[in-house]
């Protein structure tokens, strides 16, 4: 399964759960991200096709259930920047507050390394996140050590879902629901390698 | 051609020459010598007498002493062409849909088929059940009758049109009789337990909203007072709620009231109600339990979720296909894995399912099974999909005959709605919109 297909199926899962989310939670999230949320699989597909933040089709895509106990819902956005290198935007909403993180490839200036940082500017500077507490937005810029789209995506999902009982099981569900279990190893092996997983389920 | 099981089929049409076409198709299916036609004025006379009995019963069900014998009683399967407009019954043009519900309720014919209600639909992409709105037990088209898979265990070769959701009709009729007996014995009992479906809260959480609410509008899953949970729903509750056999609520209420006094109720009325409810539950099982594969999972869909159950043969597509129609344990799976992890989850309500099934909540919550899934090297598993239109496993990119398999999204609420078809030429898959926007590649 190519990474674009995996992101789509991950997005479809998130959109499905979002449609059943509590109305109060949905309202808070809409306020935080300015209402630009992919509400169905078609909008999610379009959002994953955009190439820059200012594209009118750009929307935040709901993520499936998170493991963060204090976060109500997460959203991601994956615009392509600098050629074919993808960056990932992550927004976490907790009540009426939220925060944004961006996973970026090496850029210009002092951020000439792959990193993630806090940011409130998503989907273009005209639509900053609402409700984000004052957090530093250029630094700290934590190195990620990779610009590879697959690895960045796996970092993203592991960060919000955890590994065992989280991202691993979620990937298992996605590949099962797609009748593609044959291809699961491509991602689980990468995940184990880049995350440095040393112990496996059943071996603990 | 493998001969079908012995079964008595009544073929009903308004025009005698069209009956000939139906019989030709049955002949191709190897069943013509078990079919008897009822057409034209003979059908008119039969229906006239029949509806007279129906009206008499519905006018005063408590004091109805039973109908006159009618030819429908003597047959196992009734094939009713939906176009009955040439029958000289008076009133608006008749259709099979106007007849079959009453045939089900008021006769001993266990299984009815409506023909040609949707002549431009061969395969249902919405709910994988066929026409879910038909009042018959199954809706087919004339040309489907020649398909041996409706009548026998014949498999054919390669990409033969053989929808997984089609029952084998002789067995379906026999299972219906057993369903009716079961409903009759347990009329006032909670139906989930009698159907041997799990009733614990965690297992019930696997059911989406539609399965929970489809049997009765009075079922609630949110603890509202005066409303029943689905685990409390009884067979008698379903009779009042569903209009598929007896359309008007007033008529159902009269029958239901007559059934309230067990000491005085006639055997005819009890059997009528059991027949009606058995048919509604059969459809519910097909549309809401087996279709979505949430609470019960059948062999092919279980293998897709847990390919390692095939053991060393998980890389061999022939082993996958051998398992599809296996009817005895271990159903093509590795015997040791089956005994240790799967045997306890077998669904034993064989009257209600066409093929072997397993309780998915039990398997999903089996941590050892889930650990096995992640411990295996998945590349050793064949890269296959299950084609719902041919009942075969095919390699992902290319099906039998060279056609590209197509993914579609059925209209289930749960997670297992993405399925595959081979897209056989000259077969009409509807609604076509469900094939749109879903890539079959990677």
C-alpha cells in the first residue's frame, strides 16, 4: 500500500469517527481551526491532494481515536512543499484550547534540518489557530532526522496513538479493512526500525 | 450438471408463455423437473380463493378457524414474476410484491422469490443482500434461475457469477422451516439469546445503529426509560413492528391481540405469526449481521482479517479458495490454530446462516490471536481479495479472466464496508456510484 493510500484510509477512518463525535466537541474544534474540517471522505481525499496551504480545498482531516487522555480530537494536514517532500501539520484540541505542531523537512535559514515545532499558522497565515495558548513558534525546533514521508507519517501517528495498543493496532485495522494484510509488514518493519522498538507484543 | 436437492417449486406468472421462459431457465439450472407452473386463469382462480381466506382471517382473526387448502401449501419454493398485471382479478395491476407477503403469512410455503422486480440489477452493491425492500425472501431476475449455485453446491470454474450473498434455495427453504419451529417455541423469549448471538454489553457494542434498531422502533441502546434494549427484544415484539408480510398495523394488531390468549389462540394464527417473524429475522441476519460482518464473520472474511489461520498454506491462493465452501471444521484452517483459538467462537445458530460463521467479538478480544497477527511475517500471506460477486479469492490486481478486481464501499455503518468484485462482463452492478472514487490499486 503506497503511503498516499495509507494516509487516505487513515483519513477515512478519522472522518468516520468524527461524524459520530459529540456535538460540543465538534463545535470547539470548529472554532479552533476556523471551520475548515474535512467532514467526509471526499473532502479528505481532496485535502490530501492539495499542494499548498492556500489551496481552497485545504482542510484539516480528523484523526482516529487518540490515546492522549486530555486531548479530545486531533487533526492533520499534509501539504507538499519543496518539490515532493511532504510536511505534516498536527492540531490537537482539548476543550476550547488547541495547539499546532508542524513536522517539516529541512528549510532555509537556521532550520536547515528536518524538525517539528509549535505553530499557530496553518492553512496559510490568514487562518491562524484560535485558542492556542502563547507558545514559542520557531524554537524549540526538535530534530526528527528524516524528510521521508513514510517515516514522518509514522512518527505522527505514533506520537498521538502510541505504539503498542495504538498505532500498531490502528495500522492493523486499516490493512485488514482494506483486505491488504499482505502489505502490513512494509510499515510495521519500518515503524520498528525508526522508533527503535525492542520488545514486541507477546514477547513481554 | 449436478442435480439439485429434491425440492418442489411453484412457478407463478400471469402469462403462460412467460412461464415457459422461466421453466427454460430452471432447466438450464437443472431444476425444471421439480418445477410446476401456475399461470393465467389458474393463478387468478387460486389467488381469488386465497385472498378471500386472507380477508376472512383479517376481519376476525380470533375466531378464524383456518384457511381452505391452497396450492401454495404443497410447495417449498414459490417463484412469482413481479409482472402480474394481466391477471383478471379486478382492481389495480397486481405485482408479486403485493402477493408474497400474504403467501408467507397465510400458507405453509416456506420460501418465496420475487422475479424481475429490478431487471437492470444483478448485483447489489449497497447491502450485499439483493433487493432489501422486496417483500419476498429473495429478489432475482429470470436469467439468474439458470445459475446452478442457486440450486446445488456446484462451483463452476473461474469467474462465474455467483454472489456470496445468494442462498442455496433448497437449503434456504429447509432452514426456514427450522426457523419457524424455533420462533414458535420461543415466541415470548428474548430473541438474541435464542438466535445464539452474544448478549453481553461488549459484544453488543460491535453492532452498528442500524442492526440495533431495524427489528423494532422501540429498541433503544441509550438506556431511555420504557424502551427495550435489543437484548430484551422478543419475537412477539418483532411481529407488531415489521410490515413486510402484513402491511397494515391495524391487521397486525388484531392478530397480535388474538395471540395474547395462548389458551384460545388457534394453531393457525400461531404459525402465521411465527412464519412472519422468521422471515423478518432471516432478512435481518442477512442484511444486518452477516452483511456487515461485525458481530458474526464468515470464513472468507475471517481469513482476510487473520490470514495466518491458514498456517503454512497462507501463501497459496488455492488454499484460500478451498476454505470458502468448507462446511466442516477446521474449515480449511490450520487444525491446531483452529482448535486453540477459533473453535470456541463458532456460531451455532445454523438455521440462520448460509455458511459457517464465528463470533467476531470473541476473536477480536483474543489477545493471543492478535499477538499472532503481528508476530507473523505478513509478506508470506497471499495478496488476495475476496470477490463478493464470484465467491472466490482473487489476486488483488487481476481477477479470473484478466479483469481488474474493483473495490467498492457497501452502505454498512461499520468498518468492514470495503469489499471487492470481479466486475464480470454483462453483469449489472448497482448502484454504480458505490464503485466510484475507490481505487482498486494498492
